[in-house]
C-alpha cells in the first residue's frame, strides 16, 4: 500500500471513529435529563472513558499514517472503530426508545 493511500484510509477510519464517539457523547448529553444517568453513561467515569476512547483513534492515525507497515497502528484503528460502533448505537437506541419514543428510524434494530 502506498503511503498516501495508507494515510487516507487511516484518516478516514480515525475520523469516523471520533465522529461516532462524539455523537454518542452528544446524545448522552442531550438525554441526560430524560434517561437515568447510569443508562446513558453521563457520569464522570463515563465521560472520562469516552475521552480516553477518543484518544485511541488519534494515536492509531499517527501510528498507521507514519508507519504503514507497522500492524499495531492498523489494529488500533480497528479497535477504535469498534469503540465507536459499540457506544453510538446504545445512545441512539436509548434516545429513540426512551427519551423520544418513535422519533428516529431503526430504533429496535440498534438495540
């Protein structure tokens, strides 16, 4: 893989992960009064965990774009995508089923 292609793939994957993590935090913030805090993760430990989760794609992007032959950066990118995909659907489903029932499509599919 060429360096430019590796940088582009790593950047898009990292950006997607950060966007998913940020969207999950934004939904937790929006629903903090409508859903119990223990369910949304809008607690000090939950927010700190999301900040740490958002740092993983940044580190992964730096590793994968600077050293494309190093597999650790690519593994970190896959892990960061997993972190984004594990947090956002939960917040989406909580919003669509508890905070504003029936407001968004595919609520039951994301549960």
